[in-house]
């Protein structure tokens, strides 16, 4: 569960979920409209590929629509939807590994990653620099950093999404931060 208080947006999501569970197609369209961009950004961060992210999000929505009636607590929609998206991206990653060797994956990632601009570091350059460094991290570390910093989830909610204990989240978050810092330092050399 999220540790912060519920926002009007959270309450609106809960109401939409309840209406969807009752078969309201308009509510489903509204839920998709509200959540498509968030799930798309997460999938893009995890896959590093826009087309693959679109495929993963489509698979995510299929799973959400199929399972929405079984969601017991509408307040848990956020973590439930993110968990499905993370799992669909992990499925995509596993399929990708089967199709390509690890060396080929590294070459592809390096070739497709945008290059950081050297010189004056304005906000856009910093963001590109961080994206480059994150693209080089393993998927699990990209996921935990993305959920924490970009989706502003707390340790407990990340634990729910990734289905791991809070202590494991803290440990993995610590290691991911260190690895990101090292990647950024290497890029600055």
C-alpha cells in the first residue's frame, strides 16, 4: 500500500475500477486514457524500445481487462497494473534474450542509446545523460529505479509491484543507485 494519503486521482481510479468491474465500457475507456501514458512510459524505460514498449503495454491491457473483475481491492489498482506491466516487460526481455546473444544485446543497446552531450550541462543534457546510464543497467535495476524515482513509489509499493520483501527492495535500490552512479562517473571520464 502507498504510505501517503489517497489523492483525488487515487479515488477517481478506484471509482473507475469499480465501474469497470460492473461492466461499464465508458469507465474502461476512461481508465485506459488515464493509465496508458503511465504504463507506456514504464514499459519504454524497461524495454528501451518504443515498439516493444507498445507491445508490452498492449499485453498489459489485455491482462488487466481479463483480470479486473478479480481485483478485490480497487485501491490496489496502481500497484497491480504496474506489476502486470513489469511482468510483461520481463517477458519481452526474456524473449529477446532467447533471440539474441548477450554480446549482441550489448552492441544493440550501445548503438541505439542516445549519446550524452559534453560541455555545458543543462537539464536536457543531464536527463539524456541519465537515460544513457540507465539504459546500460540490467532490467531489474532499471525497473526499481524507475518505479522509485520516476513513478514516485515508496519501498512498500515497489515490494508489491515486484513481489519482493521491503528489505529486498531497499537492498536492490541501494545497489541500483550505486551502479547508476558508477555508470554516470564512467560516462563523465
